[in-house]
C-alpha cells in the first residue's frame, strides 16, 4: 500500500547547490517488498526520489515507510518536496 501525498510537487532546485544539498541528505530505501511492509498513518512528510526507466521524479510522501514502500523509490529526504 503506497500512501503518496496528493501534493506530488516536483523538486526544481533553482541552483545546483540546492540539488546537491538534497542528494547529500538522501536516505537510501531498502529493496521494496510491499507484502512485508505495513506502514503507520503517521504524518511526517518526506520527499521521495523515484526512478522509472531514465525518468527521475520527486513526490511528497506521508512518511518514510510509505515512501520506501514504492517499488520505484531510490531514497528520501525529510520534509515536503519544494
């Protein structure tokens, strides 16, 4: 069960330093196994980085567990995507 936030904002850093700062704070997700992961409904937003093919995108998820429960997730950083 994925619990992605509806804001689904894309991260669009205005300068390379913002992008690098995000990458430096990225926590890697373990390999996704949704059948073994049960997430709480706790709201502690994170910005999750996903990759499908060659397309990388960023979305706000309700918490780290929900973020990493997405098979395409690479990692996440605390806080909503900006």
